[in-house]
């Protein structure tokens, strides 16, 4: 059986590392949401309240 060795330039490895890091940062700021409206980790997504919390006209 033949073994194939693929050499990858350092610049390509660095590019892939930066992309993974950027995706991790993006996902930490904007967690992925499924079609059903729930986050991937099954926590309900945060929603803006219907009325402002500091509403004093009650």
C-alpha cells in the first residue's frame, strides 16, 4: 500500500489557524442558533423584553 505525504506551507497552516480562531471568537459573540429558535447547547435564546425594564409609567 502506498503512503502519500502532503507538505503544507507554514503560511497555509497559519491561515487555517487564524480562521479557526476567528470562528471561535465569532461563535462566542454570536452563538449559533438552530432553525427551531434554540441555541446549539439547548439554552433558550435571549430575547428582548416586550417592555423596557426601567419603564416607570405603570
